[in-house]
C-alpha cells in the first residue's frame, strides 16, 4: 500500500521558492537573492521563512536536497535545492489558479487591463 504525501497549503513564499529554483538548483542565499531580484525587491524572504518553507516542501516532495556542492574554507558544502516533478505540477496549478484570479479582477475592473501583472 503506497503512502499518500499530503501537500501543504501553498503560501506565497513557497511559490516564490518553487519559481526561483524552477530553472536549476540553488542554495538558500541564492533563492533569497533570486526572489528579491525577480520581484524587484518587493518580496524579500527572511532566513526563518525560507527554511521553514523548505522543510515543509522537502517533506511534501515538492523539492529535493542536493548536498554535492564543493566544500569551501568556511565549512562543508552548501545544500542546494531543486524542484521535483511533483513540485513543478503543484506550482503550475497554483500559477494557473492565480492567473484565473487576475482575469477575474480585470473583469471586475479592479485591475487596469493595460497594466502588466
């Protein structure tokens, strides 16, 4: 009998992390930097939020850890995180759902359709 892995409720931070590593594995600082850069500084993940989210996503099978990076003079290698196929599917569903919400906001004239969202 196979065990079902429950998917945690997707938080904005979790979606940002999944999007940040969709193009390739990154370590924690790299994820924080990518999110800040992609959001033009409007979203900055603190270390606590980042690593709590990573723990939940590891447990749910949305991401996986890769500790094969090179060791450096500061200590052991950094852990890098990569998105799994399950993570891609969950992120795609979340983006699709958010896209529908944006379209609804446009039709309700809450968002100017000429503005990029």
